[in-house]
C-alpha cells in the first residue's frame, strides 16, 4: 500500500479551502493508519492486486453479515416483489378483519388462513358479503403471487449457484464463515507484512536470489496438497460417499472396516499427498521468509506460498467439516487430514501474529502449546492424567473450542464490522473533527494539549481496537503540542498512552470489548454498555485530575485563542457526530449489533456529503480497502488468542485455576482478587485489548465467578486489568508506542503512564465492593456511589501528584490523601464519612498549620 503516515499540523496551519482561509486546522490526518516498519508499500499492478483483495475481503464481510450474496442479489427483483405482495396482503388482512364486522369480534391472532375461512363463512349471510369476498379474493391472489415470486427467486438463486459454484451463498454456516475469515486475513497479511522490518528509505536492498528460488520451489508441495484437496472435494460431490444420520460420512483411519472399504485410500492420501506436502510448504516458507529479502514494493515468493497454504487449509477444512467428521473433533478419531490442516493453520496464524503484533502473544501461545504436551509430567494443579496426542490436540484446536471459537466469532462479526465503520469515518475525516473539537473545548485550559489528548483519544480509542494504534494515530499530534507547552517528554508520552488505553473502556464500543463480553457471558450488550459508563468516567476524570495537577505544579498555560479552531464553526459541524449517535440509538432501540453498525456505516457515507470530503463510489471502495488492511492485525491476534483458549478448554487448566482462587479466597478475598489482577495483567501484556480480554476471561473470570462474584462484575474486573496491561511495566505496549513519538525512554514513559493511569487499578476494586458503580442499584444508590467515587479519585490523584487545593502538600499529607481515597473505595456510608472527614482535616491542616516541605512528624517517648 502507499505511505499513509500520519501528518499533524501544528497551530498556525491554514485550511486549504479558499472559503475558510481564516479557520485553523489543528488536526489533519490523525485518523489515518500508521505505516509499520514491516509493511510493504506497493505501487502499480501490485497495489491494484492488494487493493482489490482488501476491498473484496471487507465487502464480503459486510455482505455476509447482512445476508447478501451474488446469487441472492441477482434474484432480489423477485424477492422484493414478493415482499411487496406480502405487505399488500397484510394490509388487506386489516381491511378484511374490519369488513367482517361483529363476526370478527372474537378473532385473535394473525393467522391468514383462519381469517379467510371466517370471511368465507361470514360472507354467506352478511349484507356486505360481496365486499368481503372481494377482499378475501384479493388477499388470496396476492399471497399466491408472492408464493410464485418466492419460488422464482429460489430457482434463480439455484441456477446461478449451479453456474458458479465457487460463489458464496450467504449467510454461510458459522464454521465455514470463520474459516474463510481467517484464511482471507492470512492471505492479505502475508502479502502485506514482511517477516522483518525494511531498511530506511533509499537504502539498497540485498536480494538473496537463492533463498527466493528455494521459496518458489516450495509452491510445488503446496500445489500437490491443493490438488489432493480438490480430489477430495470431487469425491465428496461424486455421490459415491456413504451417509450416516443425514450427513456425509468421512472416514480417515489406518484400518478401515470391510463395510467401509470405499474409504480405504483416504488415510494414506491425507498423510502423503496432503498433510506432509502442506507442512513442508508451510514451515519451509516460514523459514525462508526470515532470510528472503525483497524490495518493499515487491511481493515475496515465501509470502505468496504462505498465502497459498492458507487457502489450501480453508479449502480442506470447509468440506470436511461439512461431513459427519465434525463430530469427531476433540476425540482421538479426528481425521488425520484435519490434524495436518490445523497444524499448518496454527503455524500460519502464529507467524502472522508475530509480524503484526510482535512476539508477546506468540510466546504466550507457545507456552500454552508446550504445556499441552507436557502437562502429564507437571505437578500439582497443572497436571493432567493422560498425555494428549498430536492428532487429538490439533484436531481440537481448529474448532469452535479454539481458533474457530468465541474470539474468531467476534472478530468475524462485530470487530470487522466496526473496523469498516471506522474506515468510513476515516474516509469522511470524522477523526480530524473529533480532535479539532477536543482542541476547541479543552485547549484553553492549563496544560491544554494534555486535556485535548484525553478527550480526543477517548473518542478515537473506543472505535480503535488497539491502544498502541490509537497512540500512534492521535499522539503524533498531541504529544508534540504537550511538549511545546512545557510537559516533559516522558510525561507527554505517558498522558497519551494512558488516555488512548482508556478509550478501550469507553462505551458504547469499548474497542469491541463490549461485544466479546456479551458473546462470552450472554449478558445483553446494552446492559454491558450501560454498566461501563461510570467506571469509564472515573478513569478519564482521574487522568484529567492528574494532568491538571501536573500543569498547576509547573505553572503551565493553555493555548492562545489564535492557536485554536473556532468553536462556533465546529458546533455548526456537529452533524459529524450523527453516525455515532445513530449507532448508540439503534443499539438501545434493540436493533442487532450488525444492523446498528451497518446503519452507522451508511450514515457516515451520507454525512460526508455535507463536508468537502464527499464519499462517492471511489471513496467507498477506498474505505473498504482500508478496512481490509486495518482488520489484519486484530483478526490475527484473535485467532492466536483462540489457540490459548483451546488449550485451556482441552486441558481444563482454567477450572483448576478457579480452585486455586477459591483456596486463596479462604484466606482472604482481597488476596484472591489481587492475584487475579496480576494474572490478568500478565496475560494481557503485549496484546491488543480484544485478545487480552479473551485470554484473561478464559483463565481468570471463571474463578472469580466461583467466588460468588456476579458474572458482570467478574468480567468487568478482568476486562479492566487486561486493558491497563497496555500501560503496565515492563511490557507496556501503548507506552512504548508513545515513547517512540515523544523521544523519551520507553521504560520511564511506561512508569509515568502507570502513575497517570493509577485509578484504573483502583476502579475495579471499587465496583467489586460497590456494584452500584455498574448501574446495579437504585438511582439514589448509583448517584451516591458515582459522586463519592469521583471524590475518592480526586483525592487519589491529589495524593499521587502532590497537589491539593492549590498547594503542594507535605509527604505525610500526601499519604493521608491516598488513605482517604482508599477509604472511599468500599462505598459504605461510614467509610465515605471517614474519607470525606479526612479530606476536610487535611485541608484545614494545610491551610491553618501549613507544614513546610521537609517537616517530620515528631515521635516522643520512643526511647
């Protein structure tokens, strides 16, 4: 793809629109995707190929999620006419019911057949019998016409499906859809992202032609495996196969019973002509990819082979999972070909994850994979009774208990839908508007750019699925401006990292985390989004206090009026919030997430016509192309997280971990919660929010639920700590991204961001002790809990930053402020009174006694 590096304009940049020459544009291009060091930058035909693949991939998902297909689209004229006829018949239903008069008084329900029978009986004696017969005849005629049109539509769909059997019929069966979802991301990912970072611009690339030639030869075993797959598909469609329970039977065993002799060739064919060639091509291409060097604008032979292997894995699994062999998943009888395909698929997922998300998740997944095959040798709660065979494990992991399970289910529906939504917002420049709006609202306050970062990153981050990605998008603008008004480099980076991370807990989208939580827990999305409101407010209020107190200590100013965009002009453009408003309203009106997301996406395109960035056909195609590229990372990490979830499900280690938490709770419930917090943070380090929560929810949340903690509270507890792992040393991914922009030391920045986001480590304990913070209670209880919690966060920020009511408190008053804040965590009346009373006492001591810096508390009689 072409270079899309974010370009931020510092204050003073003028709008290029001749009608708006006096209007400042503070943000420009902040919602564009950053270009990673290993992303290829194509041009010419190569760009056209990638752009077409990305567009088709994203458009396929939008079509699939809304039940569209090519054959269905061709048949849509008949379907639309049938719907119209049925609507007309329904209107006639009401008219006929009225015409039957008193005879219909006892009629209930909506059965057309019963009403027509009643009308026929009533027409014989009723004075308006002719009217009743005419209405009934019209209804019957419209119903027959609708049935004929439906029949024609089905025939048209069947005809086109037979002519082009490779065209997808949508909606697809879930396992097939998720398999295609992963395969498409793998193909795009390997073509787009190299296994190594490219040299700086202008550097000469040393191409190793020998490695390229070896990689090209690996296409031969891949094609052998592909040809074998096609022969298997042909056999399954030949009519020679046996059926059992209405499903095609597929047997892959070393010794085949005589009654099933038709399958005696399958086992050897799957090993020698499918499995081994596929593994040779897959692992060979992964290894050669590490050494192959090509120009940044060229495809790599090894990556083309890896994409081909991804397609072959999907080509094999889809037809085989359509047979009765699916029932053998998770058992020792799983077909050997499924184990081979799953092994190759798992390797491909981990390699792409390494390329797009780093080694953290790959290492964690590797540890879990190693655990699977060594668990029978380990002691205590980690031990399993029987070792798992390679065939059984990999035959299980590529199913709905692992890779094709919850994480991929969510990434293939909700996540990619909102990535498409974000791409449409990007194409209509709504992200630029968000940041400009934040500047206009908060730029005048002391330390203005830091407060702008809070608002802008919160708005952008709730749509963006990764904290680090949000840092790069908005931080390229806010971090330089924070440094300009006086913040240290590490503080500027830390503020952006903490604010961007907070975007992941900002409803309604919550970086797609809300939808995963709804999928995992079964709790309605609207309830989850509502419960997230107060904790999100507490988080951002705490960051606001932290940056405000820092600005006060350093005597910082805000930005001047002439450095900011005009608020009046931005208010006139407030219609750019319409897509977000439509999304929220549709969700709370009860529309499905998919329908609400689709409506919001369409609204983004419509709203763009009120701006200079009107979205025509070319811009819409570009938006789908951007969405296809944007989705690669999150899909890869969700699939990799599915590997970990599969291990947990197969080995039962999650249940044993729950027992450990129960034992700890017997000693101290707070100790059990602290232990759960540490595990959630460690599992989430280095991972995007969605993957971090998915893994932590599988390991930690069941144990918390077994402690008697409500399901929603337990999952929110896990979710928050999985999110803040992005700013927790030593693997603080968001902080490292911010340090790269600010030019500060990554570890210092991560420590500073941990300090600024300290409230995020306290808030989960707050709503554990007081569920009213999750909207669980009366309005009086919720209001009281939110008010006292906000005051507690204020005291905590004052104690940590060392600034209270316009002065620097001495060290023991800072300690007292933190203790007062902790008293308000529980949310009880007594503890709240103690906390407020302590704060008042600290204020009076500071104002009346006014202890100076270096003052100590005298201790008498100690000797």
